[in-house]
């Protein structure tokens, strides 16, 4: 799971400010390590990405102009992501 920031009122998928590795299955009470200190009231995108090389590390390495190594998880044509406000 990855946290992308909002900048100038819109999500910025070119940056990430937090990650955590999740195993398959149902998971509750997830803790995410953030890199910049998220502030209460801040808008973020929480998004699932695949672990393409099974190293349990978010590989934010661009493989072309748009896609990264650990691609966003897509179910059908729906990207699994939610905009939330930091509590």
C-alpha cells in the first residue's frame, strides 16, 4: 500500500510519501510508514500496488514514461485507490 500526496488540490502519482507491505487476504488496522510527517487534515491518496519482484519493498522505479516497476493494482478497469483526509 502506498500513500501519494495531494499538491495544488490534486493527487500527485509521481511522488509517494509512505508505504507498507501487505500480505494477501483481509487485513485490518494497517500502519503505514510515512516519510514526511503527514499532518491532520491533509488530503492523501491511499493506493494498492503490486510487488512485482516479491521483495516486500515498494519499487518506485519508472520502467517507461508512465509506469513504475510495482504497478498500481487494477481490478477490471478500476484502479484500487481512495482519497482520504489524514485523521
